[in-house]
């Protein structure tokens, strides 16, 4: 299994090198990150590996020390390898009832997905779920198919809207290895989350789904990943905005930057791409209390460990948090600065946590204040760094996490930023790599 993984990683490196050459020769018509995501999606698939035991309760036995090239290796001077994600007593964290429409033009993971099917409001053909590979769209997925998805002996390329990918994304989210917005497509954020679990298992972090990762996440034995949720009168009593203007000066005159629809609110609450929520519930009336809809079952046992160290990895576009014993607790996809506005270098300390922050921005006409709300550019939470002007924060568009520039700050999906804010305290060290 290790030998096959090494060969797979060598093949992946070759594909990545070829992608770089293509990108250089195409006049940058496509962003390099998106091109890499396309390569990762096309390359997904493995030989299935050997059986592995589910993730045991921590502390885990220390796995073999990671190689010097392992991006998850501890920094010099720390002897203990990072052997754990979240505390898992037996399989994934158990589901509990959930506690949100911001359509995006591109797929959340950044790759170019198969075009969505145009049904013009009509029902899909009876054999829609039989479509395979890149032909599949979100509309072809069914809850029964996703809940029953199993890992085949030989994993095929994970193309198109894929029920196995969707199930795995939800299992990864439960385990603390965030795939970002759950959308049923295998892209860069999906691969990074899989790599985090592989690191826990002491395996090469190639980011490809195989039997070891599947079994560790609970796999075939996992509780249902899609469940029914009933829209309540309380949900619909939320003060939705009719729309959000593009002009920031007009935004500043609004009372808040709240959600604009029940679909947006419910998709974000369940960490879903809003298009996936709609595809799984094609006839649902999201504005009617009592409507039953399919949503992701992402909740699990709370994380009790405190974060002692945070790593912001620019190359992987990932933020990882470790406890005092250097166990990996959580891993999140992240946007970390940009070439125009780079993030700070070296080590910094976390400062105060601000819930529902306002955003002070400079314009040609002077400073303006954007009101709080999930559609504020800072999202629903901000954790300041001791370096003035920098922070870890949420975002008004979780589907773009890991892709656009972040003005020097670290942007996470709102739900990931909220979880991290609950696990840290002022004085925790953040290392930028």
C-alpha cells in the first residue's frame, strides 16, 4: 500500500508539473489554483489500500515520524508528531439535530465542474441517478444514494457531482478535517481535508481517498449523512434582507448585512453549497414553515481540547490547530493573504475575539462602517492578531475560501471561524509558513 501511494504521489507530481507548464503557456487564462484543482480532481482515485481501524480515542499511539517534506510535520524542536484530529470515541462524532442563498458562479472548490442540468422546472428522468463520472450533476443525486454510498475496492476518478464525495465531505466535517463548503465535488479543499486524516493515521499525505481514510472516518458504519430537517416558524422569522447592494456606501446605510433568503441561511447553517441544498430538495418551499428538506448531518461531539498553537500554511491554503501535546485538533481550508496584501511573516499572538463584527473600511470619500451580519466581509467572527491590521476571520462568501485575495488576513468559512474562536484564547501563537 505504501509503495502504491509513493507511485501515486510521483504521478501526481508529474501532473502538477505539467499543469504548471500548461498554465505558463496559456497566458494565465485560468488561475493556477483552479488549474491545480482540476488536476487533483482528474487524478483522484487509489487502489483501495488495506483495512484500517477507526480513529481511536486520543491520545493516539505516536505514528512514525513524518518525513521532512511532510507539510504537517511539527516545527523544529518539537519531538512529538501530530497524531490526532478531534477526540473520537467510536467512529465519527454522533449527529445531533442542527442548531443557510448566496449563489456563487464557480464551484466552491474552484474546479470547473460538469455543467448543471437544465430541467426547466421539470422532473428529472427516472434514470437520472444512473449518470456517471463527469456527466453527473447535483440534480442527479438522491439522499438514499448518498447515505448508501460505499467505497469500491478500486476507487475510480472522483468526477462530477459524486455521492461518495458528498458522503466523505460530511464525514470529514464531522471529524474536524473541514472540506470547506460541502458541494459533492472533489477539489483542492477536499484533498487537503483527506490529507489531514492521512496524517493522523501516519500515512503519506497524498490527499486521495482510500480504504484507510474511509474506515477511519466510520465509512460504511457511519450514521446517515443526509437527514430530514423541518423548516420552523422561527427560521422564517429571521430578519432577511431583500437584497444586498454591490456598492459599499449603500451597504453602510443598511441596518445589518443579514442573509437574504431562507435558502442562504439554511445552506450555511449546514455547511452546504446553496445549489446542493436546492438540488436535493427540488420541490421544497423554503418559505413555508413545516416544509421537510434534506440537509447534511454535520454536528458531532464537541471538541474539548484547547488550542495551543496555530499554523497558517500559505502554500496549502490551510489553517491547522494543535493542542499542548502537539496533536492536530482541527484543519480548515483558508485564504491567507495575497501578493498585493501579504499576510505577516513569522510568529504572532492571538488577541481578542469579536462576535458579529462591524467592518471599518477606507474609501475615496472617507472611512465608512459596514454593519454586522453574515454578509459582512468579516463574516460572523474575527480573532485579532497582535500585529495591528491582521486577523483570522469569517467571510461573506464561504464558497470562495482558499481562492481569492484576503488583504493580508486569514479568511475561513464562518462555521470554521466560529469553531476556532471557541477553542482559542488570547496569547496563542500563530505561525505563518
